C-alpha cells in the first residue's frame, strides 16, 4: 500500500486535481486544510467522485475554538495572506466556491439571480462536478435538477435567461452512470426505476421538451466530454454573451 504526502495546497486547481487523481487510483484522502472553504470544497469533491476522506485538522480546530471561545480565522500561519499577498481574485474564487456549494442540487432558489451561471439537467448529467470546477475558476454557479413531476423553481424563469445552460447526455451512458451510482448507494437490491432505460429515456425526453420551450438556453451534450471541455464551452458562451457577441437566439446543441 503506497502513501503520498502533498504539502502546502493553497490553490483550488491543485486541490481538485488531487481529488480527481485519488478517485482514479481508488485512494483514501486525508487532509489538513486551515481554510474552511477549501476544506468544504474538498469534502464535496470527494463525495462526488466517491473518494473516502477524512478532515484530520477540523476536529482539533473546533475543539480549540470551543475551548478558548474564539472562532478560527481559516488562514494558516504560513499563508500568503499573512504577508498581504493574497489577490482579490483569490477571495473571489473562495466566495464563488462557497456560493456554489450552497446552491447545489436546486438549493436556495431565491439566490439564483446572484449566480453567474445556472446549470439545468436531469440527475447524473454532471451538474455538481461541473459547478465546482467552474467555481474554482471564480464563477458563482447554481445547478437545478430536472425531475419529472416536480416543477422547476419559479425563480429560474425570473432571472436573466442568458445565464442558464442545459445539460444532456446519451441515455445508454446515463443508465450506466446511474447503475453505478445505485450500487454505490446500496439500491441494487431495491425496487427503483432510477436506472431503468425506459425511465432514463422519459426523463431525457422531458428535459428536452423543457429545453425546446426555452430556446435561449444553450444545450450542451456532455457525453464523452471531460469536465474541462464542457466548462470551456460554457465559459466561451458566457463571455460571448457578456460582450454582446452571442449567436442568434435559436436553440443550439454543443
């Protein structure tokens, strides 16, 4: 059994890459991060990619804070911020990550207007990992699930529609992902249509009907795309629209 020790992680790009590498190698991740936002982002990323993890530092920090009655600053002694070197961009990224984690899976729809980007799609189209990836680039992202029989939040249709992106995926690929997810959660022995092909196709058809009714939402096909590729498409469209260089307002598939 091997063991790797990685020191001085203060960059979200490196942090997310470490979690992804741990997922690839089937590793256990033990971490000590003074910054609570980075620690929370690590826990969320580990949950998403199925990486077993433990925040070694947090129980000790919480115990000390409780004992002396002082909240931790979240900034380590060796952090660049103690030398006045942290840029405004760093804090914007931390704020974006904090916002995105709190807006995951349709939570707090009243805050959708504050998001830079809103992702909409059925379960397991990669909304959350994509959200976190974009957040560590500095974008505040909210994601909203499409579930048959449940209305999308009213707030979704009251915000700037140019910030909304639809995600779709090949039904065969989605079924495989859901089967893996169901087994991970222990649902394989229970009756559920979550991973049945007929139900998968119905959900995707339902989502497509919503996308057709909202042609200003770019619909991105995520099948076979890495998170980075999908993120690059979204960022390009986002900035094109901000600069008034968007394509004609017709439904587009990417």
